[in-house]
């Protein structure tokens, strides 16, 4: 005969054991997925890498600060959900009037409310889904509160401070360009060993910093000191006079050519769209190859994985190049305006090829010890600036071509 009391007692002990085990198990170790199909990290959408951030800051005599950020983002997500339509970026906490754009037009951007002492998260909704190993570009414009970044020291000297990084992105390369007020000049950079150089843009100095491999959890604070004399304001009337003279010359030139017919672009919209799509696909594959090379150099990708990925990308490149050649051939360009636009693309492509070869030569010289690390970084920064300009030219022309198909 079974003892029912013993059975009930044993059953109670077993249920108690299960309850205690489950209650002490840390359920928070399970990760969840966001509704947009992205994996949620501690600060938002993860596994996205900022290949390049160009942050251009302009300061005027009235302490007004405007900023334009140019992002190039790559998707290295792994797992079941690799595609995303949204990117989380970190902006200074006092950023206001924030707007996002791509080469087509304005994008949706919203504050996420995740605030740190040195940054705040904003979410950009892309125009197209960003899939694994793909790259996209967009720009973000905003203004900063001068009281948070500018400090007057003495009568005519000022300190500018800005924290870069934070959020959920890892930044491979950051180019920070700080345009000082007209007539002002840099007196000291207080940003440690961070490489910088000074350029001139009309009547203003532009202080350019190059920052490599900026981790998401280690924002970098950049500080510089500049001198701005109260007499520099007298430069502005001179500048205005020069601008007015220049505009007057343009107006006279336009009046002389008024009445001449401007030829309209005539091209089959379907063939033009095919050419644009093929070109964009080729640019994306080139960016994917560049990303693979960079990750291999930094030891992120093993040699075996590198060779496998390179074979795959090479095959995609051959197909994309073939498709682009066919699309270019079917376009049958007879319109002079369209021919000129395509010629400008070819010039920009040639510039990209030259820059690539120059970068390779510079890297070989650095490895052989012919140039110092500082010279190497300065040259690479200059080449990347030229590369970005050429890429932007191509993107702008493709956007103009897209408008012709509307």
C-alpha cells in the first residue's frame, strides 16, 4: 500500500524546489528584440559601426554655434535579426533644432531620452532598410548652447570644449573641424596627443582633429583655446563688400546670358533609374570591401574569414561592374547636360582611384619607416578628406539624376 501522506509531502517538496530555483535565476540575462527588428543593447540599437564621422562646427562672433555631422554607418549585426531601419546616434546633450537628411531629402529623427552627462541619444529612421554588411550615409544638422561649450578667459581669449562619442556606436574615424570666428586664431590645443592641423577658409581658421578608434564607452573631450580680438568685427563689413561685389558680377553675367535656352535632359527614365541603382550598388560593395580591409588590418577578422569574405565581395563586384557597364551602354547619352553630369562622375571616380593608390603608397612608406607616425596620420587624413569630397560629389550627381526621373 502506498503512503499517500508521504507522496503528497514529496510532491510539495519538489514544487518548492522548482519555485526556489526559478526565483533565484537571473531572468535579466535574456535579451529581447525591439519592434523594429533590431537587437536592443543597453543604449539602443547595437552592432552598428560608424565608419566615418565628420563633425563640422562653426563659431561666430556672437557665440552662436552651428554643427553639421556627416555619418557613414555600417551594419555588422549577427544572429537572426540582422536588418535595421533605425540608427541611434549620440549628440551633445544641449543639441537643439536637430534635423537629419540623406541625399534624397529630410529623414525622421527623434530624441530617445537616454541622457548622459556628455551625450544624448537620438534615433534616425533611414529611408531604406540597412542589411548586414551594408553601409549608409546621412547628415544631421543642429545648434549648440554656447554657455555649455565656450568660456571667456581674459579679455580676448576663449576656451571651446566638446565631448565626442558615447551612445552605442563605435567610431572608426572621427574628423572634427572647428571653424573659428573671422579673424580669430588658435593659440593652444589642450586635447593631449590628439592629432590636429590648422587650415584657412577665407578669413577664418579651421582647426581639424583626427580621432581613430573611438570606443562607445570612452567619449573624448576636445578643448582648444583661441584669441578673438574685439577689432575683428571690423573685418565683416569688408567681407560683406567683397560678397556684394561678387554677387553683382554674377548678376551681370546672368543678365548677359538671359534669353539663351537651357537644354532639358532627355533620357529614358527606366534606363536612368537602372544606371543609378547599379552605380549605388557598386558604391555599397566598394564600401563593404573597404570595411573588410580595415577590420582585417585591425585584427577583428581572421585571415580565413577575410579570404572567404573577399572572394564573396569580389564576385559581387564583378556582377555589379557588369550590370553598371550594361546600364551605361543602354543609356545612349545624347543630351549634352546629361553627358556633362556623367563626365563629372567619371572625374570623381578617377579622383577616388588616385586617392586609393596614394593611401596605399603612404602606408607602404610608413611600414618601411620612411615617414613618422604623425606625418602618416596627417597624410591619411588629407587623403580621406579628398575621398569624402569625391564620394559626396558622386552622391550629389546621382541625386540630381534621380530627380530627372520624377
